[in-house]
């Protein structure tokens, strides 16, 4: 009996230990599950805080940028109507939000490339554990969502809100104007939705059924955004090669050229003489009250058969519109012209006092860098085109989930990644310069403290379209190997081989032609001028010479006959 009791006690002890072990295992599993959920929650909170801080930084930068260009007019700052002030204030907030999203879209690829290289260099560092694929993926998703929201909701609302006057029968108050804006925006959305449905039905007949009408979020809205992105990529196709050329002019305008290219002393003395001449003319007009510019011979244009364009663009000749002014308009025009010459003389005085090292080194280095970046871009596009034709390069349509920190995006490692970032920033600068230096954009080009609010909204829309299309441009041209994340990589036309190949060919050809035209323009103008001069001389002297020869032949025939 004693032995049976001992065996029973041992069995009970073992059973108790087993139950305790199982309970500890369950508690460990519960703790592990709780820790995992807490870790996911903390990671999510950390990512949202990072997104919020980044957005605040971009928003403040955008607000300062808009404040530099926005005109302080009576409708927003100096209006006595508080509702009017609030309307323009809300519209300004919406434009600032869209501009911040545009800057974020521009920085998507540089931030992603830098993050990937940092994780490769420091894979186990405690200070970069927050930098992961989830953070970059969320950034791409937020930029896509906010760009779509800004383009189709916020910017149209801002424009309609400033133009609204309230519904019929209501006073012009803030609520009435908001109601009118929402009604007009809803009608505009319905019209845009119908247009999108018609276009999608024309492109794909399988999508023309009634069932696809209700498929708004998964088909029609992505299709509409793909159309806008395609429009932005086409605009970049025009603006970027044009910006390659105009950037040389911009750099030449703000940097001092070497002595053998530009004689600043000669320009300074010529500007000083012109300033003194204008000052004398203004004093003479104020003292005598003459209604003409005197003396007249000083106002004659220079005629140069070899460089007619130089004579037409001579900045020291008085314009014809100024010569035709009378009385007070003449004095006002001379005052404006005198102020321009004074500012130009002061600028030339500062430039001619710069050191010879800066004058002879900075400008050539800048030109070499621009030529090198442009040449590298064109070579990368040509290389990408050849790989597309052979089949080595895949289409830019994203087909897999990219994980940060696995491998470098370039065969050159961090150096190649840095080159990719420089080329992307170079494309940003050239596309912006090409956009705002084109003739159609002259009337809506923003000017410091002089831009009306409707033009502010239009420029924000253009910048948003181009910035949203910039990641697509870099991926199509093969500038970077980083995959388009989120909904950027699911745009349908990116999987069309003909469109991607044709885009590369047109871009490479347009960039090459623009550069050739830039560097051979002066030679061609000189040849054209000399050719026109030869034609003019032939036209002026050959017919009289032929007539003289005919008269001599007739006289000779008469002498022979007699």
C-alpha cells in the first residue's frame, strides 16, 4: 500500500509539472503574439510620424514658395469682406497641399535609392532599423493617393471656390459659395466620369458593358490617372530636350564667361555711356517739354548684313515703341529705360570685379558638367533602347515586390546610385526650365509677387502632372532600375512595348537634335547671312551688268554692220 501511494504521488507530481509546462508554453505563445502585435503597432505609429514630419516640412517649403510668387491683391489680403479672405485662404491651403505632394513625387526615386544604398552599407545598424521596405512602400502609396486627390478634387475645388458667388437666392456667404462649389464639382465629376467611360469603351470594347459602369474604384479611376500620367510623360518628352538646350543659356546668363568669350569691361563702358545718354535725354525732355527723342541720329538702328539678328536684338538701341511715345509717356518710358540701364551697370560692375580664377574656371567647368550629364543621359537612353530591342531589359511595368537592402541598383554600387540620383535631379531641372521657357507658357509663367491666384492654381496643376510623371519617365528611359512601387507600377500603358520603345527613340532623337541645333546655330546663322548677302549682291549688280553687256553687244553689232 505504501508503494502504491508513492507511485500515485509521483504520477500526480509529473501530471502537475506537465500542466505547468503546458501553461507556460501557452503564456509564451500569448506573450509572443502580443509582442508581435505591439511591434507591428509601434512600427506603424513610427511610420505615420515620419510621414507627418516629412509632410510638414514639404508643406512649409511649399507655402514659402507660393508666398514668393503669389500676388497680394485686394481679393485676399486687402479685402474688407471676411468671407472673401477666408475663401482665398482655404484655396491657398489647398494649392500648398498639392505643391507639397508634387515635391514629394519628385523626391520619391531619390529617397528610395538612397534608402536602398544605406541599408546595403549599414545592414545591422541600430540607427537605420526604421528604414525598411514598408516605409518606402507607404510613402509611394501616400504620394499616389494624394496626387490623385489633389489633381481631381482639391485643385478643381480651389478654382471653383474662388470663382463661386453662391447659389441663386442665397447671399454671397461662405456656406453658399461652398454649396455652389460642391454642386459644380459633382456635375464636373459626372461629366469626367462619362468621358472616361466613353474613352475606355473605345479603347477596350470588353469594358463597354453596363457592369463596368459601377466598377469605379478598381478600373475607371486608375484608367483616368493613367491617361493623365500619359499626358504628363508626353509633356516631359517635349520639355526635357528643350530644357537641355535652355539650361546652357541660363547658366551662361548667371555665370561670368571668360575674357575670350565676353569682354565685361567693354559692356560696362557701353552701358555707362547708354545710361548717361538716357539721363541727358530725360533731362532735356523734362526741361524743354519736347515730344520727341532728340537727337534723332542717335536713335537709328544699326544695319548689319552679316548679323541681322544681332542688330535686331541690340539691347543698347532704343526700342521703336519708345521712339513713338509723346509727352508724359516719353518721360515715363525714358525713366524705366534709365532704371534698367542703372541696374545692368551695377551688375556688370560687380561682375568685372570678380577674380580671374573664378571667371576662367567656374564657367568652363559648369559647361563641361552640363555637356557630360546630357551626354550620359542620351547614352543611357540609347543603351536602354538597344536592351529593349534585344529583350534584356524588361518593361517598366512592375511585376514583383521590391525589398530594400538586398542588392545595389547599379553595377557601380553606391557610385552608380549617386549618378542615378544626379541624373534624376538633372531631369527635374531641365524639364522645369523647358516647360517655363517654351512660348506657350509665357503668359502663365509665375513671376515673383505678380502672379494672380488663378495662374497659381494652373501652375500647381501643371507641376503636379509633371512631377507625378517623373518617376515614370526615369523608369521608361532606364535611368534607374528601381521598381515603380504601389499603383505607379500598375499603370497599363507601361506594359506596351511599342509605346515604351517609341518613347525612347523619340527622346534620344529629340535630345540629340536639340543639342546639335544649339551648338551649330551660330555657324548656320552666319552661313545663312552670308548666303542672303550673296543673293542680295547678285540681285543688285548682276541685272545691271547684264543690261550693260547687252548694250555693248548691240553697239558692237552696229559697228560691224556699218
